[in-house]
C-alpha cells in the first residue's frame, strides 16, 4: 500500500522482515520508513524491488495478533527518498539511509488556481460518493494554502491503483502533483456520474414495476370486495382468440381454463409469463387454415419442367397425386423420400413442388439432431420450454397443408436424450399424424394434410420402421450430357440474373462447359459445376466494371486463367494390362467411384493381408474371393503352395473407410491375376458380390457405378445378370458408350478380364 503524509493509517504486517522492522522501531524511536514494493505478488524481495520514494511515519499503536502478525497504526509525517538501502543480517531487516523530499513551490497564483480546481472537484466527488462525509470537504478548506498536504489527504481518500498513488507521491513539485491530481479526479468523477445514471435508471424501473404491481393488486382487491370478477384486457384477448380458432369443445375448454388461470396468478410472476407464452403459441398456429391446391395438371407439369431437368419419375408421382386429388380421392397427402447424392436437386425440387401446388413451403434440417425433444418439444415444467421443430415449422408455414421438407433425415443421431427417429414415426405415419402430440402443446395437432417430403443421401442409415412409412424416390447422378443441359438451360440463366449480366454479353460455349464438367468437377450433381460457373461470372463483372468493352468470351485456352488449373486429369486408371490390378465399381453417398484393387503375393505362412480401411463385410468378401480362387488354382495355372505364401490385398485411398460386398468379383479377378501371372485388362471395370462357389449375385447402385465408369473412360463393364433390370433406368447415352456384360458366374468373368488369348483357352 501507498501511505501519504498527513494521514493516520492502520497497517497489517505479516512478513517476517517487516515484523522485525516494526519490533526494531518500537525499541528505538518508533520512527519507521514505509515504502511500496513494485510487484505485490513477490514474497521474497530485494532493495531493487522497492520504489525510491516513501513516507516517514511514527508508530503510535502496536497490537500483536494471535497468528504472530501485527496491526500497526502509523502517523505519516513527510516524504523521503532512499539514498542507500541494504539488508542487515544483524537485524534481519532492511536498513535504509534516506533524505527528506523538500516541497518545491511554484508560482503562487497558479498554485492557488489549481488548488481551487482540486477542491471543487473533490466537493463534487463527495456529493456523488456517499461513502465520504460532507464534512471532509469543509476541513480541506483550512489547508488550501498547503498544496502538498492537500494532495496527500485527497489522494489517500481516493480508490486508486497503487501505481497511480505512487506517482502522486513521487512527483517533486507541488504544481505537478496538483495537475496530476486534477486528471485523476476528473476520471473518477466520470465513473461516478455513469454509476449515478445507471443507478437512477434502475431505480426508476423498479419504482414503475412496484407502482404497477401495487395498482393491479389494489384493483383486484376492490373487484373481490365488490364481488366482481371482470377479465383483464389480456385475458379477454386470449379467450376471444381461442374461441375464434374453431377447435373441438374439449380442447377449447382446456385452453379457456388455461387463460382463466391468468386471473389467479400475480401479473409479474414467472408462472404468468409461462402461461402467456403457451397461449401465444396456441393462437399463432394455423388451426384449420388451408391454402387451395392448384389442380391444373398442365401448369404444374410446366412449373416442374421449368425448374428441373429430367427427374421424370418424381414429376410423374406429383402429377399422379394431383390427378387423384382432382378426381375426388387422395384425402391424405403422400410422404415422399428423395434419396440421392448431394447436388442433384432434392431440396430445390421440394421447393418447386410447393410452388407448383400453390402451397406454403417450410424446411427443417434434421442433420445432427440427437434429442427427441427437438422433434416433440419440451414439457412446460422445464424452464424456457418450447414446442418441437415440427410445430415450430407449422407456425412458420402459416397454413395447415404446407409442403414440409425434412432435410437430411439420414443424419439423425441417437444418444441418452432419446431417439428422434422414433419421434418422427408418429409424424410420418398417415394413420397417426392427424393427432400428433407435441409435449409442449399437450393437445393434438392435425398433420394429415401436410405434404411431407424428406431427403437423404442413402437409406442405409434410416431405421427400417421409419423407412417403411415413406415412399422412396431415387434421384440418381447426372450424365455429362445432362449436366451440360442443366448448365445451359438452368444454371447459366440463373447466374446471369444473379450477376445482372445480359446473356448476350458473356459467351460460354458447350465445349468449355464440358471441359469444366470433366476436368474441374467430379460429382454426381451439379453443385460444384455451378460454383465454377459462378467464378466465371464474377470475372465478367470485374471485366465490365473496369470499363472494358465487348463480349466476355470464355475459351478452352483462357479457362485456366479464369478459374485455375484443372483438378481431375484422367485419374488413376492404368492404360495397359497389369498383373494383380483390377478396376472395381463402388457406390458412395456422393455418387459412383472407380475403385482399383491391388493384389501381390510373397513368401510367407499362408496369411491373407487386407489394407485400405476395409469394413467387416468387405473383409469377408475378400476371404470368400480368396477361397474361390484357391479352389480353381489348377484351372488357373496356379502352382503355389498356399501355406508358404502371403497374399496382400490393398484398396488405395487408405484414409477413406470402405465396406460392402460388391467388390467380391473384382477381388477374385485381381487374386487370380496375381497368383497366375496373367495380366488384366484395364479398360474393364466390374461390380458384383461373389459366393464361395463363384456365383455372382446382384448389388445396388448400378446407375451410379455405370456413370462413374463412363466418366473415367472405362470401355467395358461387368455386372451381375440379376441386375439387368436396372439397365432400363440407364440413359441411352451411357449404354451407347459402354459395353455392358451381365454374368452369373466367375467362369464367365475370366475370359473377359484376362488379356492374353492363348491363356484364355485354359480358363474358358
């Protein structure tokens, strides 16, 4: 602490070295030099840790405390400066040689002016700070002509940091000390004025609340005394709104009773707020409010065709629903699930359906939801309870028959807070959702006329019970030609409008768009294609804002300059036949992929080594393929003793987890090639599950896999014979460019995949 002259202060002394100083002073003349250390956190200090300027005082009272420390009352006399300070081992204390700091008085008129300013500031400080008595200001008038003493007394009464007090103590001249004190006082006054303003504002608000509470309580007491129970305005408001909702009698009575409860609770109690929030939610929901469907089939078809290319299966399903509704049927809305990779238009298609039907649209994202209460709401007993996302969406829709999109239904989670997928069962069940019960509302809400549409990248993560309640419509990836058409007729017109550029002022030929599709994007949808095209449009905007004239032309030559170098240049497909390398076809949530499978063998102990982050199903498929190849070793010309070699199967891109049975045919081909030494054609890709006896059984994702093969430049594709029906959904463009062979046994595969004709004879 910093002690100023002309003050009497109590000091608590607990450090051994300071206790010794107090005891030595008490034995001699009771004089003591008080100086502040620079860092208060230090326990062990040296002379360099002390300030130079301190205060000489006289101990007037010493009290020994039970813990061995002292409470010392010191009368501070004058400022002094350390000339020399050492630690005395004899006295176990610091011994200092000091000299008194003499007062340096400046021009008397200027000092008088500064003293008056300081006294005026301190007067206001006392008025604003009720901790100091008003008499303090009067006593200071007596020392107006003693500026240093004035500074010392005022500074000792201010709540300042030690560094600021030390600065005031250390300044040499009276003028400097007074000037510094005026600045300190001005800052403290600003703080006190702000505090006073805040306190006044709080006090006014409290008084208003108390006044209103008192008047309402008085009014209620008068009404009870007169035997009258007139509804207050807010209660009448809620009751009128509830009656206008045209609800069933029992629900209406329950809600009216809830409104009546407002008359029995204090107006500003937490319970009153809970009741009002609940009633506000009830009256804001669209009860029995329906928009009229547009049943003009031709107009609906035109709107869907205008906004989306292809997707005929989905469009026909919407037309069928409207046709049945127009014919007098379809009392319940369908529940559709759009399944497909990202960027194929699932969400935007749902928006187009709402536009075509003339219904309101609302979207709720389910990705990452793990709490059942997010769907059903929290019960009103919880603080801050609200309805679930379904009811919140209905309030946002403002009608009882919107198109309601539940996005990413396959991304629902599950943990200790419940299973949100189970909560959706009631929402998506046509037999139950007419009486959907939200935990917050506690009354049934009719969802039977809502047109629910859900989206997912895959059905594998959707619980079977939930999947059974939805009609699955698959939106497969687009071919290059389809992407080109979408870019020309949908994306570019939209981007010209967004960037306010006339279509005539920008030239993007079809060959450039195809180059972007092949070399800059690798996706099932068109999301990245739109991003790349948007880059070009932004360059065009800059081109015209810089004052350049003419048409902004995009060519294959300047494309890299506009959007960067190509990112996909042929991939990892080998050109010449290879031993132990076969091309498989995989399905992922973002579309199809060509999946190379590598096999090598070496001396060992009969182990089958699998790497590449393979799942359990794929590992079993590898075991099955290996067993089949070993059973055909004589026909394949394999002369190894399998107990003396190790076989290693690796699937590249080891950081990506892989699973599924459809690589069985590919692993069998790669194993047969590695062990027999016969090279495999690299322009062939294949998919199919294999049994231990060599049968090829069907797999899923045929369209996506064929699209991936086509994009990778594969010439020939092998699929299971039982998947031939899937070819009806494959665009003619793909079927015309690929040789598609259907097989039912591995014996049919080997003659296709092996390269040397002289070897084919022994395996066919």
